[in-house]
C-alpha cells in the first residue's frame, strides 16, 4: 500500500479527456506531487484500539471516469455539477476552490488528484431559501467527490445529503466538502452516510464562517467498513457561530474514526458540539473533539459533549475531548459519558409488559431521537429512524 504512486503520464492522459481548465490541471499535478511525497497516516489511537487499514488496496484504484450527480432544479440559486460549474461559473469556483484547504494531507491530495464527481451550490446575496434541498448520492466502486458550497451575504439555505451504495461489492470513496458562509448568513447542512459495509470511506468537511454567520451541522455515520470522517469549522469573524451534531451507530466489525474541530478565530464567537452514538458486536470507534479558542477571541463560548452507548462487551470506544484556550475571557467546557443501557429503565419497561428485546430497542431509539428531532425534513427523520431500526 505504501508504495503506491501515480505517474504524471497516467494523470495527464485522463485529465486531457476531461477537457480540464488549465488552472485545475495545475492543481491536480500539484496534488500528484504531494500524494507521492507524503507517507500514509497511521490509524492507531488510544490504548486498545487499532484501526486496521490493511484492507485498503490502493493498487486497485484507477483514474475514474467523470460522473454526474442528479440534481434538483432551482432558478433562485445555482446548483450544478462541479465539473460543469468550472466552465459556467469559473470565476466563482476559482476564487473559492480549496480556500478551506490551504494545506493538503495525503487523502485530500488523493481526492484532488482524482476527483471525478462533485457538487457546486451558490446562494446569491439576500436570498432566503425556505424549502430544504435533499440530495441522494449513489456510490459505486471507486469514487472521488469534491463539493463546493457558497452562501453569500444575508442568505439562508438548508441541505440534506444521503449517501448509499448501489451494490455490496468492495468499494472506496473519498469526499471533500468545502463550505463558505458569508456575513449574516445561515446554512443548515445534514449528511447521512449509509454506505455498504464493504466500503472504505474518507470524508472531510470544512467550513469558513464569517461575521454574524452560522452553520448547523448534523452528521450521521451508519455505514462503511472503515470510516474516517472529519468536520472542521473555522469561526473567522466576530459573531460567527456553529452547532455540530454528530451521530453514529456501529455493529459487526465496523471501525470508525470520527473527528470534529472548531476554531474560534475571532471575538464573540460561539460553538456547541454534541457527539452521540451506539456500538454493538465487535465494532470500534474513536471520537476526537477539539474546541480551540485563539488569543484574540475574547468573549467566546465553546462547549462539547460526547455520549456513547455500549451494547456489547466486545465493542470498544475511545472518546478524546480536547480544549485549547489562549484567552482568559471566555467560557469553554466539555463532558464525556460511556454507558450501557440503564437496567432500571429496562426493568420498568418490562414491568409494563414490554418484552426485553423490544424494550432495549425502544431505549436505543430514544437515545438518538433528541438529535433526529432537530432535522427539519420529515421524510429524512423517517429515513433515519428506519435505518436505526434495521440495524437493531
């Protein structure tokens, strides 16, 4: 695996077939150099958990064909496949592309090198979209997706994205999502990852949030054999805020590495991070949470909470909450709980005539439901509850 390298000859041949713009070709070639020069990251964390990446066979990866996403039509905002937006909205794309990624890691470089699919959304100034946009992304064997979402000043949008597999074969996916939320704007962004358990997936979502702007994240990771998911929010200007809600549910031999980081880079910024998940069978999960408050971010407020429910003696969880505070005039706290199903509550439900198996399932569903209720789309809430039920 560590010996995998792509040659410039292979790459140039394929991007010529894409009829790629010159500046994008340059970015791909730069990513090629970064990818070939960097070592693979280690997947070892905590005391007992060893994330096994031996099944990632990069020698099987080929430079893929361009793919399109089936998108809804909306005349008020711009919704395009990123490959089309490169030509139709070149100035906008070029200005914002990779602004959330000033430095590329190994897998970000791989994504930039090979991206063949992506979403571009632009919400113009003073535009409030009340109807949520729902997207469904069907994954096949090898996929490299790059999304770019820009919400301009005084605007608002709600997006919910669902990822599923079209088969149960071995597959690999990397996905980068860049989000820019400009002054006085709001974005509600939800993602539901329910890929097959033969999928290895790496997902990185990053947002830059400007003055008095807000982003609300709801991420639910359910599928995948090995899932590495990272959400980074940078509160860049005064009054910026974010709410991050991360859910997960693992079973069998699933292995998840979930990371959320919030950077308070300006004064009077606010964040709230809640991570909640359940583990069954021999599954393993690492949760990394970071709230960092910069020296110039006085009057800021940050909070994070991690709650895990162990449903099996063999499941393993390693929660790692972190606070880095460089200013004394702030409020910042965190909390972590790892527990099993409450025996007293289970006994009470049984005393009311509910069989133990059904009572356990009701308690697990209730564990997730406070976060699911925050989702505005009724059909999405229904889909998430159904997915949880199918996993019980």
